[in-house]
C-alpha cells in the first residue's frame, strides 16, 4: 500500500514558513538550499517549502508525494488511467518519478522515500551494489 509521505507548498518566503512550522508544530529542518527550497519533517511526513517562480505564481499546495514498494506495479496501475509516470530530473533529491491524477494534480512517487536526500548518482550506485550482491560469485 502506498503512503503519502511528502507535501510541497509554494510560498513567497520559504524561510518565513519554515519558522512558522518549526515554532508552531515543532517540525525539524532536514535540508535547506540557499535561496531555494527548505525541507522539514515531523519524523514521518516531509514538507517542502518551495519559492514561487515569479510574481504571477500563486502560493499554495504544489504537489504531494507517495512512497511505494514497487514502482513497476504503480506504473502499470497509472497506465490504466492513461497517466504516464515520468522520471524526475537527476537533481531532485527526494523523488524519482512524477505523475498527475486525472484532474491534473501533480504527485511524486518514490521508492527510496523522503527521509534522506538521494540524488541520481546515489540511486545508480545503490542499484550497482544491489546487482553485484545478487550475482553469484
């Protein structure tokens, strides 16, 4: 069963919202990028605070993310709705894939999860190690 583990909010001031969620709800900052997103967590859900791109971009929920055990199974289920699962750019540390629901709401899909940053090079290294461990000596 998939679990919602990630929520992203667009804002004019990620720093201001980070202070709010830290002070009011006790969320911990788990990653920050200078002038960019701030990632926070309650220990289960990861909250990404993303800077708006331009003045016309409204603040609010940008996307949410599911953690799944089997990406192939998820991909097959999405095909039934004619929704493609696409790879996220290699510089995205928390989700490997992106898709859209039939109403156009964006969501990320991750196998590795949202607890730790994992970039494309990390994923490739993990896959190499896993393949090496399964090859008989």
